[in-house]
C-alpha cells in the first residue's frame, strides 16, 4: 500500500533528511521547487542531494528502472551505494541521476 501525507506533516518529520530519492516525475531541482515553496526548508534541498530514477528513460517516457530493475537488483544496490557512500565504488549511477 501507500500512504498519502501533506507537505506540512512531511516537513515536521523529515526536515533534516540528508537525501531524497524518487521525488516524482521531476527532472530538476527548479522543477521540484515549483511544486511547493516549503520544499526549500529541507536539508536535502539545500545540499542538492536529490536523486531520481530517470536516467534510463526513452523518448516515449518508458523507464528502464521499471523494466529491468526487478531482475537486476545488483544494479539498484550499486546505485544506492554510490549515492549514500560516494567514492566507495567507481561505477557511475545506472538508474538514478542527481537532479541538476
């Protein structure tokens, strides 16, 4: 299942979060900022540590994250290691990209 929370509740609980993964269908920090002026209060917005699984999307909007991610969990784990422990391995991100 999923849980729907309003931005105020999320802000109370996660204002000090260092990272944000999967912020929706946005492709840039400025696009994300347009969704709510409260987002600039999050620590991860101030540091720019926001990543989305949009690196391997095709022209038509198909996303390889949903296609091959389920059968290649080692690539997902590698991405998470690269995001949360930069420099530990030398591979570049495969599914994820840091929002510009």
